């Protein structure tokens, strides 16, 4: 491990706005932020540009950037400290275990910005809008809570729309090309490091906002979804 990372990991231990694999946090975030403002998560937040950007736009909401990479979290946490943003925190955990850190209906919104699209069909279950994850979000989101996806991957964008349709989600907004659409909310123009790279080479950014149904279908439907993905890819 490089010296720079070692320094950052040491500093993370001293940051009051960073929690690393904490215990007994379910239902306690109002206490942590010392208010009862709405709670918004950014999953796979990377360097936290979106988390901090949202916090600056909405000072009456609390924001938590979630990622497993401490070296990346350091960047956002440091910026939040330097900008005196008291409505920002960062949580270093595995997203697969998100239910262990938030209580039932404790979260108001979830942002998923430029996650790894996991393009291989065999890796579909790792996509952060896969039903496997939606079931976790269902546990922690308030009824009607919004999930926002912003991605430059047309594959992940279309996959998420497919999942939304199959699992009874309500699509609240669908923007095929953010930077070509006029009059969008200011939050949609926040740029992350990964957006600037245009890794997908699509030259456009897709946005979906949706809410979960009152009841999610049985996990047995996941097999149908997987088979449809295989059929679309021409796999046996």
C-alpha cells in the first residue's frame, strides 16, 4: 500500500464525519446529525462529489455517502470538513449489508450515481438496481421514498427500466440524455469524477427516478429476469 493511502487511512480514523463498519447505528442517524431532517444516501459514492454537492444544495437534509473504499471516501470527507458541511457524513461498509446500518423506513431517498454497471450477465446480481438490492432498499426506505439512478451506461439504464416494469416500481422521471434536456433540477448537473471520464463512451448521461411498490414480488421472479437477460444476450 502506498504512503499516500496510509496517510489517508490514518486521517479517516480522526474524521468525525466518517464511520467505518460501525455498530448499532440503526435508527440513530437523527441523533448523529442532531436533527430530524430527511436522510438521503448516495451508494457507491466514490470520492463523494455528489454527496457533498447535494448537501450544499439542500442544507435542510442530511446526506450519507456510502462506499467500501476508504481512500476514496477520504476525498469527500475532507472536502465536507473544509467546507464546514455539518449535514454530510460518510459510511464505509459493504453495500450488500446496508440493512445492518439503517432502521426500517429510516431513509427518505437513495442516489446511485455512476456505479459499476457490471456488464457481464453473470454479474447482473451485483448491479445496484438488481432486485436483490431493491429488497434491501425496501427495508430502509420510507413508503414512496425515491431512488435516483444517474449513469452513462445505456445497459444499466435499460436494465433498470426493465426491472422497474417487472417488479411494479413507479417511474417518476425518465431522462434519456440529461445534458440535452432543458430545465432539469440543479442536482442533476452535479458532475462526478467518473462522469467526466465517460467510461461507457456513450456521450450521454441517463437518469431515472422511481419508487418501490407497496409489496415486492417473490424472489422467484429473479430467475425469470436472469433468463430474459440471457435470451437478450443470445446465451444458452
